[in-house]
C-alpha cells in the first residue's frame, strides 16, 4: 500500500465507533469564545474549514468544565445545557464533511494566570513563575467529587449536541496531571501518596463520564509520557497508569509530555537520539513501550512532519493514529492533499525575528499559531509568511500599552 493509502484506512474503536482515517487534528487552544464562555461563530468557521480538510478526528482546544476555573480569558465553558444550541451548530459545521469532532475537557488547577478568583489543585504547590500564578488551595474531598461530576456533565453535553467523542486533558500540567505527579500532589488521603491513589482522580472522571454517556460513545484521554522534571511523573508511572486506563475501558490514549515548566510537548529541552529523529515524533520511543503494554488505540502527537514516517508508524503497529496540531493552523487542507498524493510533508516555517533571546522565549510561536486560527475564524486564509516582527510588535503593544 502507498503511504497515503495506509493513512486513509478506517479504524474501529473499542466502543464500536469507526473513525474514517488515521490522521487526527490534536487540540490547540483557540482562546476564541464569546463573553461568558459561549462558543462563537468564529469557532464555527474555523472548524468548518478544518472539517473540509479531511482529518478523521478534530479534537477541540480546551473546553472548561467550570466557569470559575479558566485556563485562558476566552475559553469555551460548558457546565450545563446553556450553550447546547451553539454546541450543536459547532458540531454540525465541523462534521458536515465526515470528520468526527471530539471535545477536549479540562480544568487548569493551579496552571492558570491571574484570571480566576482562586486557584485550586491537589495540593498548595505554586508554579515557580510567581508573578503570573498564585498559590493554589488544596481541594477538599467534596470539591474533588464535584469536579469529577462536572467532567461527566460536560461530556454529556457534548453527546447531546451531536459531538462524536470527548477527551480528558490529563497532560501538560493541568489539574489531572497535577494529581498524577508527586511534585504537585502531596496529599495523604485516598487521592495522594501511592500511584494507585494519584491515578484515582482520572479513573473516577472516566467512570463518571462513561456512566453518563453510555458504552458506545468514545472517551479518550491525553496523558504525559513524563513530566521531564525531577521528582515528577515518570515514564514508568505513566506506563502503569496506561495499564489502569486500559483496564477501565478507555477508547483512546493520546501520548504527549511536559508542563508549563518543561514544555516537552513542543520539543523543548529534549536531546533526541538519531534513531528518534528519524522517527520524527517527540515521544516515539515511549509509544513503543506503551504499545507493548496495551491494546487500547494509541494516538501520538508532536513532531510528525513527513507522510512516509507517519505511514511507517501505522504499518509497524507502533500506534493507531497520527496526531498533528500546529500544521493544521497553517495548512488546513493538508489531509486531503496527503490523500491525493499532492503533499508528502507538512513542514512549517520557523517563527523567528533573528534575535536569539526573543526567539527562544516561545511566545512568538504561540502568537503565530493563535493568529492563524483567528484569521480562519474571521473567514480569512492562513498566512504561512506571517511576520514575526509584526507579531512581536502586537505583543508589546497589548502587553505594555
């Protein structure tokens, strides 16, 4: 089979739902809701464009399950049926051409800048960027149960609105990740201490969701391969948690890695072996270890750029789905182009001013892809040649004036 044909193969999840192909648009935070967390017409236009692009699954950016716990000022917030009509339109637009739309559901915990009245977490461990993040308060038992129930309620709203699946955000240092890590979870009750106790939080979230959405609705989770910090969540622990999630009945596990403190999900700070570089993906070695432990469908995101490498990873049964995020912000039609043979790679242009200290800070990358999504949400085409200097000027103007 040609590489493009391998990637076009359908796949049936454990719950019985068939995904049309093996390419997934992984989550990127759009931060583009209307006031009050209402899904906007801009999101409809953005996802309609992505839906025309041919991906098997489109995973939304952070949808927050609590209006008091935002990760960014303009996150979508879904707690009940208040925005059911808007969610339904979003799903219809995104899925009109065959893609499946999944909702990534999240709670930021301590990892939220100064936009919430109060930060909560597993424990009162503060992020080191103290000017940006306050010290969180440890959650009570009752509050933990309320959050678990809230995740389930949001998943139910997604199903009612016609979305095809949901994903628990259990990576990148957000609340679920905070419970899993001994660096941020210092509890001595049933939610802390042993790995079994620390994993209780995501497992109870999954069980609550499953009870509410039923056996035939896809539920996935995004989990770190590791936090890449001393004393934090390790590869060995991640593999054990994957065992637990598999036994519970998870439909898909997406592998990523890192936190705000160590952004490995963007390739930061990782020295890669030559063999790993050839496989492109940041967590290619870990996914092989995970594959040996579980038959649950695996999605790997981060670093994939050439079609041959993507297809080889599928053919070798190292993973079941190839995830990409940032390339979708620049080349929204790239999956169709891959399937027709008109594209063999998805390399994206570097975002650089030429000034090392600025370029290494990373905020220009975030601004670049955010701006591309906003342009598509406004009905414009993305611009791969978007000026890094213009982004820097806008950033300074918004920050300082």
